[in-house]
């Protein structure tokens, strides 16, 4: 079976950047920046992204291109031994992430509907909090919206690499940034919004500490989709003549720009209406509707905002499902249609406990966590750092001669010395510290 390829370099860049621009960029980055002091966190985050982050992004794409296979098969073909288990871990990580991510993706569909009907447009925070809690506790609605979100994700992946993932990324990514710019324009014109801009861009160096650095590095890995195998899968569809050194830079720039846009979208409005910038998930699903209710044409902005969240969620969910589908195709010889249905239905089955975690299963706790929180913790705090660590060691030590040859052939030999240091020494040390801190 011939390997699919991206139809264009632009499509590859947009699709890969889309994998990083998910719900996390819209609500997690502003929340983390608000929690960690705004400008100081932004500075440390950028430093992490453009050192270890971009190095790991390039490393995983190089693994995929070198093997022309998804993660497990790539590790086996390039080195063998126990290394295929690193690929299996990354596939498992994608599976777990998509299982709880689809639940949150379903919330975006629900809030788009509630914005259209006007049910979520009120300035009463108490009413919004009650609305949110009642919705996520309703088992039928929670499972239904999860299935809806996952169904749309499967439909895009079923279309394949060029006709599905690439084609929709070319539409969704520009539309995503356009919507963000429109909402940023409104956010910046609110009275008091400049206080939020100042908070976001003015660093207070006294707030930089070890905990902040670890938070910034963890978010850098999450925002660049490092450690869960999707970059290896996407890299396997890259043509041999693609300059991955330059491509990695463009992907990193787009992903970082999305995070900065998200900060400009949320933090000025938060300061304008005197909302706690560290409100976390409530910043999106509870606080933002209250802000829209106090704006002219607020309902239209609310609809645009939750459309934006849906686009952001889909660009990520599609890329998270693809490594699982590629694994089934490469390891078991399934056709794309069979692999997508198998992966999608399996993820949906596993997502049901996550969807019910705030209702009928809210008291079903393992290690003090409900199923949703347990999946989030296992993927974000354990599997992602482990996957990134293994990819770094694989590039830096196991197959370095092969990677040296590939980078020289594409004309990126100038980055070799720094790239080796990042993969062999810096990334394992930093990722190990993050994992230790998480544990």
C-alpha cells in the first residue's frame, strides 16, 4: 500500500500547526499566564518553546519522515529492540487524550447552541455556573455532544491526508485566526482593557521561579503536541525534499502566535470586567458569556467565539485521532476506513466514563480523581513527558548518524550542533525534571 503524502507544504504546515492550536491555546494559555503573572510567564514560555519545544517538534517529524511510518512501526524499523514500546506509549497517550478531549469538544457544540438560543447570554455568573453544572451533569446530553464532536472528527479523518486533514486545515486555520482577530479587536476596545494588555506584556522578573519554569515547559510541550506520536504520524506523510528545519520554525511560530492571540482575546476582557484571570476552565464556559452579555451585539460575538472554539478543538482532535488510525493501518494492515471506525468507536467507548464524570460517576474516584481527571492527569503529567523523553533519547543517541545525513541532505546542516545538544542533553534533563515535578 503506497504511503499518502501532503498535497502541499502549506497544507502540511497548517495541519501540523492546527494540531497545536486546540482548546488549550484558547483557554489554557490565558489561564496559565494569568496564574503565573502575565508578562513574566509569557517570556519564560517563549524561551521554552524556541529551545526545547522546537527541538522536540523537529525530532519527532524527522523520525516519521525517516521511517515513512507511524510511531510504533517507525521506532521498530529505524532501530528495533525495545524502542517500539515508545511508539505504543505515544499511541496510548493519543487515545487517552482524545477520550477526554472529545468531552470538552462536545461542550463547545453545546455552548454554540446555547449562544444561538440566547440561553448562555447573561451577566449573572451564578446563573451561568448553574447552567454549566447542570449541563455537564446530564448524562444524555454529555454523551450525545461527545458523540457529535467525535463523529465530526472521524468524518474529517476518513477523508484521508490530502482530501481530509489537509483540505480542512486550509479552511479552518485561516478562519480560526480571522475570528480571533475580530474578537481581539472588540476585546481591546473595552474600557480598562489596556490594563490586561499591560499585565500580559510587562514582565515582573521577581515572579520567575522554578515552579513557573516547569509550568511553562509543560505548556510548551502540550501546545506543540510533543510526545503523543501525532508529529511522527504527520512527519511520515512528508516528501523527502521538504526542509523540516524551516518547516518546524513556521509551525512553532503559528502555534505561538495562536497562544499570544488567545492572551489578547481573553485577558483584556477579563481585566475590563474585573474577573479573576486565574479562573481556569470557567474563564471560557462561565465567565466569557457574562462578558459577551455586557457587550453591544454580545450574542453575535458569543456565537463567533464558540465557533472559534469548535474550529480550534477540531484542528487538534483530527490530529490526535490520526496517529491511532495510522498505527492500525501500519501495524495491522487495515484500510483507512476500517482503521478510522475502529479507532473512533473505541475512543467513544472509553470517553463515556469521562463524559459521565460530572454526573452519575462524580463519586467514582480512583486515587481521588474521577475518570475525566484521571485521564487528564495520566496523559498530561505522565505519558506526554515520557513520550517526549524517549523521542529525545532516540534522536540524540540511537539514530543520530541517520538524522545527521537527513538534515545535511535537506540543507539544514547548520543546526546540527545545537540540535544534538538539545536532543541528547537539554531535552531529557528538562523533560525529566517536568516529569519528576508532576509526580
